[in-house]
C-alpha cells in the first residue's frame, strides 16, 4: 500500500479503505485502538462499561477500534473476566458496543481467540487443548493434543462466534494469531510437534489458521472485514521468526479472504515485556516487523510499538513502515488522542494529546492482578460509564476561591480539575518547580517518561487559568492573610522517614533515595561519589531502589542492593520492567542480595558498618560501606493540615473538615501523600475527586463526600 498525499497533509488523518469486492469499509484515519484486556466483563459477557470505554475512543477520533479478545470455545478460559464470544448471550452486549461506537463514525471489530496451552484449567476444570503436549512456561500445565474432531470443533467455535459478532453489529472480526493463542501454537515449531497434516512444515502448521479463516469468512458473510494479527517475531526458542511471519502473511493474503494484517512482537508467556514495552523502550521499536510484511504483501499492515506522540505515529506512516498505527496506551491515557494528534500535526493546537508515560502501573499492572483496567494519568479510564454521575463534570453550584498547597501530582490534579470547572484557584509549591516526587523519579535513568505526567498537569493548570506560585512555603497564617478562601486543599506530600537502624548514623554516610536523586553532590557532602561502595536498601520492591542503584552506578559507585523481599524490585515484574532492570544491572555490575534484612548499622570511620541477616537461614555478615541509601517508608507532611484543623483524623478517604478558628468556616481537604504515602495513581485519583466536588452542592462538609462518588 502506498500513498500520494502531500507532506502538508498528515497521513495520520488520511482515510484508508479496508477490503474489496463488496466487503470494504473506509476508515476515517489511520489510528487503531488495538485489542487489549480490560477485565470489564461481568459473568463473561460484554456490558455497558465496555460500550462506554470504546465509545470514548470513538468520540475521540479513532479510525478503527478492535475490542479485546472474545473466546470462541468453552474449553478456553485462562482468566476470570474473559468474554464468552461463543455464548449467544453476548449478542446484546455486542449491539450496545457497536451502536455507541458507530454513532461517532468509527469502524469496530471484535478479536476472536482461543488461548490453547497459554491458559489455565482453574476455571474450566478441563485439560487444556493444544497442537501438542508442550507446556507453557508461565502456566506450566501440560495440555492434551487435539485430535481431528477437536480441531474441527474449535474451528466451528470460531465460525459461531463470528456469526454472533455479525448479529451484534460488528463491522468484522480480527483473528488473534499472536502473543497468546492456539493459532500461533499451531504456527510455531516449538509448540507444534505433530506429524500429521497439521504439523511439520510451515505450510502444514498454517493449515489450522487457513481453515479458521475460511470458516470465519463464510460465517461473516458479505460486507464484513476480516483481519489477522500475526506474531512477527517472538524471540524465543521454537517461536515464530520474522521470516516465518512473512511466509504466513503471504499464505493469508493468497486466501483472498483477509482484508488487513495486524502485527505483534514477543510472546505473552515468555517475552511479554516486548509486547507492552515500558518507558525504557523507545517508540517504534517493533516497526521492522510491519515493514517486512508490508514489503511482502499488498494488504494494509498495522504497525505497533509504544506510539504516544503524534509525530512518532506520523513518522511511522511517512517512512512507509506501516499503513495504520496501533495506539493503545496513548488512547487509554487520552481518549481524545486522535483528535488532539491531528490538530497538533496541522498546527491547530500547540498542546497535542496527553502523552502516555508508559509506566504500565494501572493498565497492565492492574489487569495482571485480575482487576479492571485503569490509568495513572487518566482517572476516568475504565470508568467511563460511571463518570456521568460525577457532580464535577457540570459547572459548580457556585464559584469558589480555592487554595491548593503542594504542587505534586495530587495538588496539580486538584487545581486543574477545579479550575477547569470554573473555580478561582491558586496553587502554591514550596520548591522552585512543580511536580513533587515525580520530578525526582524522572531524573533516574530510563525513567524520564514520568516527566510526561507533570508536563501534562502543568499544561492543564496553565490552560485553566490556575495562578501558580512556586518557591512559596504556605503556613496557617498565610492562608488567612489575604482574602479568605472558600476551600483549602492540602497536598503537601510526604517526607523521608529513616528506619530505626539508620538513626544516629553520621551525616553523609546515610541518605534517603530522594536526597540522592535531588542533589547527589549535596547528599555526598561534597565528596566524590565515584568509587564509593554503596548499599541501597530496597524497602518498597519498586523503582526507587533500582532507579537510584542505576543512577549511582552510572556515577562510578560500586552498588549492592539488598531487600527483605524474594527479589530486588519485586513489583517490577508487574509493570514489565524487571527484565530490562536485570539486564542493565548485570551490565553495570550492580550486585543484589534478596531475603536480607539489616539487623544493625553503626558508624565505622567515615562510613557505615552494616550487619546483614539472610532471614531464611539466619546467617549474618558484617560489611563496611561508604554510603547507605534507603528507599523505603515515608511519613505524611501534615504540619499545615494539623495547624488548620487541630489534627482531625478521618476514615482514610480524602478528608474535609472545618478549619479550626476560622470565622469564615472554609473547608480544608487533605489528599495524596499528605493523607497517606502511596503511589502517584492514588494521588491523582484523590486530586480528581476533590477538584470535581468543590462547590458542587454534594455536602462538601461531609467527611465522606470526596470518596463517595461512584465515578472514580
């Protein structure tokens, strides 16, 4: 596929026709909201939450929307909230989705799949089905090899589910042949050991796919689109190679039944970190796959690979790597991505869409724990069906004068939302710049993407007219010194909290991770960090310890990280950061000691002598370190809250009480780490709640009011 649009016209906004011979659909642009898990299903069926979720992206301009996978057979249920596409009861839910998406001009397909051996018998209580008795390294269940009758039954399941999708109003379907699917298990030599007509050569291994294509095309009937998502490169022994993917793509095209090819990289149960790469991976990292397929076939090809900025997506199209661009996390973070991207590319706006940070915490991380999809940057993601109940979406009952103290993510979100609703908002930050702890985290190697969070919030605050005062420390007297506010939002964050063993250690020999990232030279008290032996204590199992370890190793330190957890950075696996961290740590010579606690630490010369205990065995060792850096618990900075309220305590939700001694009776809210130290998603969510309810008439004096809405 080639294009003759002039360079002045963004390819991203240009239409594209899928299909031919009476079954075509015209996409209004080249942006695809590709299939991904949401965990929004209830009892295995699609519902209004799905409809609202996909509708939001259609309203935001996406050209093609592909829903999450729908299983085609009762033998397949690897996770609880998988949609049962084979169940006729899904048709009504399908119709709700398609009606709402079509109302905004987008084309919508459903993805059909059977996970095969890449699943679990936990829910079905049946043996898994696969081409051969080859276990999957994640689920570790040996499947039963399918006989011919079993194969035919699953092929019928694909056809039946496609028929349900047609009746439900979908414009067509996409077959999942990558990442985690029975079809890819037939295609891959490592999982297909058969010696019949379904195994051996690639042509035989592709037989199952071709039978499914024929059956699904027949079931769809005229006027419907059929796409195939192929594994382009899995990077595992016995996995699908790029050359094999090209050969399969040619066979798919030769059927005459397929209208486009989608692509993928990695294998869900071995190299998942390639499929949903974190911020440490550059945009377009997988474009060599669609580029190779596009050179081999004449079908439109979808390219994927962490596209979160309009220019990156446009460049992929301009460079001829693909015909369509898959943008998933970018549209989770900003449902209006497409509209904003096109406006930015044509000079209509300087802002552009919200840029996904690729933190993977609330989208991939939550779904991996069987929880509904969410987004750290977009508190409404996965809750679109409930946001209409948010009192904050309408203009407030009256305009308030609001003071927000603290320019971290909680305070910035609260200020932006309140000002967007029409309140007069002043945001105070004691430091020279906005961002709070995210500024520090973004200073670490491979974590620069976090800066997108504060960049977006700062832009929103400015656009909404928030008055921003940086370098100003607010005290109780400051609040009432000028015009009395109607509400004060305390978002003063948290402070380092040294563990018991660190108290009494000499200045310069002990530092909190925040001190090191903020001002490493000052934390080292003017001495050269290079060559220092540094012990980093991982008390959180997340990025703070691993980030500062890399930061110090890059400055020439000999770094060891110890943790009481099973592994250093235990939660990095949830966000798909662990593989990258391990590889980089190995290259940097960072040593790791797991299942280890600090029993004692004392001054030893200019450094620290630390007693480490391996708690499974009780074995103790003493080691000398030049510096010890702690990444662990914090304590709320609630000084202002206590001064304004007399130290009133609430029930753990964003708190609101009357200000002590205030004749005007202004309300005081406490959110984010000032309420309880947690991760940024909680801070942003609470900022949204408070900003949305201010002046709404929703009983702002009620302690439970900020947390009582169903929307967030």
